[in-house]
C-alpha cells in the first residue's frame, strides 16, 4: 500500500528539548516536504527536498532543520523547540513529474510547553 | 509562489443543501489541485485541473477551472454528513513541484 508514515503522531515536549519527527514514504518519490497547519493559516510549507541531499527552505523555515540522506526518509528536526512551534505537522511526498498529486502522512500533533 | 485565496472560510449547511467553495489567484495557474481533509485526518487528493475551462465531476462533486486559469470552484450537490471536512485548493509553488495551499473552507453539514 502506498503510504507516507510519520512518527510520532502526538508529542508533548518542553521548550529547548531537541526533537525529531520522522517521515518515510514507500513510493520512491523524489519530492518530499514538510508543512505545518495552524488554525486560520492553512498549510504552510516549512522545507522541501527534491532528491537525496537536496533540500531547500519553504515559506516558514525558521527554527527547523531537515535532512535527506535516503530517498525514502525526510526527518524534521527542531533543535530548540519553542511554544510558537506548537502545531500540526504533515509530511508529504510526490513524484517529480509536474502536476502530480501529493500524498500526506497522518500528521504529528506537537505541543511545546 | 503563486498565492491562492479561498472563500468562504467556513460554511454550515443542512444536509441536502448545496455547497460551493471558490479559489482565486492573481496570476495564471498552470494547474490547480483540490484536497479534502476530514476532521482529525490528513489532506487527501481529490482532483487536478489543467485545462482552461475544464469541468470534472466526481459523483456529487463538480470541479471547475476558469477560462483564464485564475480561479476554480468546487461544488457539492445535495451535501451529506460524509462531506464534512476542510476543502483546500492548491496551486503550483515556486519550484513548480511545491503546492501553495489556500487557507481552506471548513464545511459542516447538519443532519
């Protein structure tokens, strides 16, 4: 089954404690991205990757890091989380052919206290 | 990227009523995609429109792409409680592969 898997689904952490949210896809997609979803703001792209070792900033990259060492995995790293990073996070993947649909993970609900 | 504006932000209808959400861009879009997110769920792809004036149907859902490729709409005929969720349109982002999402329209259907 084609899928994007995120872990964990829920996370409560304290300010400043480094955390990683994992994302893995089994569709051999080149393009992967991270979004955050906040009430009234919709989905905003944090970072994206067009292939292994190729990453770039999206619209809201501050406070986040990513890596793409393998094609299937695209972890999101918060080196020093702050309360304003409390949000719902989605990982997505798609083929590099233009005009193809994005497949989303189940989401990670992060609370930073 | 090309920003897309979506209205309304919320819509509450009685079951059986119709529903429409609109998506507008100030620039021409090469394509537009529509996604649905159920409460507590993740966005799921519904459809993509590419051609000027294109109309596509999926059962009770009708999707349109404007002649100028600057606007799009999703119309649901005779809503059902299973239609509840947030509907997003998305236009191409700066790289051409990214998606610029509208802020979504949250649909509530009362039985």
